[in-house]
C-alpha cells in the first residue's frame, strides 16, 4: 500500500473510534480487552498517536523515554474532555504524516521504505485494531476491514513484528523443536509461513509466498510444504484472528492440522515496540 492509502485508513479509523466511543459511552467494557473500558482505549490510543507524532514532527533519531501503560491509563484529561482530546491528537498525527517530507529521517522499529512510510503504516494498523475494539463495545456491527488493508496488516505482523524474533532466541530455543503455521488468504492470495518455538512465544523464521524471508534455522521451504497447522480464510478474518480480535469461527478461518499450535501461538506471542 502507498503512504497516502495508510494515512487515509488512519484518518477513517480514528474518526470511527471517536464515533464508537460516543455511542458506547466511556464506561463500556472493551470485549477483546476486558480490563479496559472505552475511556482506557481512548487514553491508550490517544497517547500512542501523540507519541508517534513526536517522532514525525521532531525527526527524533532515537527512542525517548515514555510513560508506562499504567501511567498512560491514569493520565489524560477528565472524562468530559476525553473524546475531544482523542480527536485532537488523532488529527495532529494525520496532519503530521500528511505534511511530512518524503525524505523525513527519524527513529523506526520495523523495516520500511522510509520513516514516513513506516509511521503511516504502523499507526494505520494500530488505529484499525483499536477501532475494532471500540466498535465491539457498541451494539452495532463492526465496520469491515478491506481485503487489501487486511493483507497488508497480516504481512506487517508476520514479516515485521514476528520477523524480528530470531535475535531474541536463546541457544536452547534455537536447537529445540519448531512448530510451523501456514497462513493462506483465500481472497487476496497472500501466503506466509511462521516457524515458532515450541512454547509459541517467538518466531524463529518467517517466509512470504514470494520467497522473501526473515530469520534463520532449519525451518525453510521444506516446512512450507507441510505445516503443522494451517490457517485458511479471508484476509480480514486472518487479520482479526492473528491480532486476537476474533476466534477462528467468527473470523471465517479454517484451522487445519494441529489446532493446538494455533492455541499455543495465540497465548504465547506478544507484540512489542522494541
């Protein structure tokens, strides 16, 4: 996807979060994150938008100290001002990315064609997932995720976040048994392989259908021919499943092979910014 497409998605989904918050009310529980109320989702996402905008507008070359999640959820404005505060931060991020010079140089934490492209993509998917969270707290249906955007999000999750895991592997994990998961999108043709440590907490290798890969070890192309577990379904369903926003049945995803591998993966894998 192009940078402008990511910015458009970011703008749309941020506006949908605010609208869903107004319908649901600040004290409604967020089903995928049951410890959260809508007010917590707004504080979290509003902080992330401001955090990202600092790197874009300031050209910061290194990560700067940030608040803990507990501090983020305890901060922010009082409830009557919260939705307006969220909208202001979201609009500022959209404007920062729209106005950013294509040659912008600043800190990033996943591979990307440019820092501007990285922040537009990352914040588009960050906001989209939390938009789903917000809409699940309302009695209305969830706005569909387009197949192309969902495929891009699955690719970011697998090739970007999970692709960094090799550097975290211990010697024991490197030599231990790996479990493979094949992810196949039925509507866009996207296909990925993930080789996981046995506890499901780290990806030792990731591959895209076009043959590009990250990571090392021995779980190469032979593993892609016969994975321990296969996930087959529409891109939007795979996107929500892999971000733990839907179970396979709700996502319309067929689980083949050993379903316990998926359970272990969903329970053990955690996305971090570093």
